[in-house]
């Protein structure tokens, strides 16, 4: 167990491209959110669900996005403020293939950095990353900077971020399926064909 870290599962997205609430999609005879909870709960001392509005039937702490600061940044802000640990691990509810070995490897890379994020297929993957409590001040500064782009990638540029190359992650996840997320019905259909790999 990664005892100095809280997992934050983001569930507050609009799911416009999916056309319905992704967290409630049926996956292995339970909701997608419940599936992701089951993947991360054994790894962390606490799991927090970041929501736009409180969700029923979730017996875990929930934090709501600030009405002004919504989206992934708002979820990270609320989760960091709620967590009682030095670190948080951010993951989206639509990432059903996240593997414990990948999470554990990323945790080992934290050292003195503020963020540890995979870099896969030419892009950072901030929705599967570790963030230190020291991110709070630069995160708040970013959100109050009207001229800045309010995105996780913009935040990473303001932090001491350690990017973990995909070659380092492949021993833990050869197909890098941990970073497959479900944005559209087509993504969901493709993911269902891969359920046997989980």
C-alpha cells in the first residue's frame, strides 16, 4: 500500500462525447466508477471521489468541484485540499485498465518532485499522475491567472514535473493499456472487447 498518498477519482466531466454519464456505464456487472474504485482501493489508504454533484450509493468521501473552477483542475484542487496525505494520485473514472504495477512504479519515481506523470505516445498523461501537496499554491495561482490556459498540462509546466517515459512503463504494462480512456461510445465498445485482458 502507498501509505502517504490518497487516490482521487475524477467523475465530474460532462461526458458530452459519450452522450451519458461515463461513471455509471456498466462494466463487469457493476458501474465503471465502482470498477475503478476496486482497482485503486487496495493501493491507497484513502480514496476520494471528485464529483460535480454528490453521488448516491458511493460509500467513500466525496468532494465537489468549486462552482467557478470545474473540470480536472477543480477536481484536483478539491481533492488536494481534502486529502490528509502528502501526495494524491489522480485518475479518471473512465480508465478501466489502470494497473497496480504501473501505479506502484510511478509512486517510486516521486522523490523530491511535485508531480510524476507518464509520457505516452508523445503526450503527457496527467490523469494518471501523482501530485504533491506543494502543488496547491501553483494550482490556485494558475486558476486565478485569467490569461493562462486552465488545464492539467498547463499546471505541469508550472511544477517540478518528472515525466516517466513509456519505455519505463512497458515492463509493468506492455500494451500501455492503463492509459486507454473512454471518451466516446466507440471507445467503450473497443474497451469491452479488451475486458478479458484485465
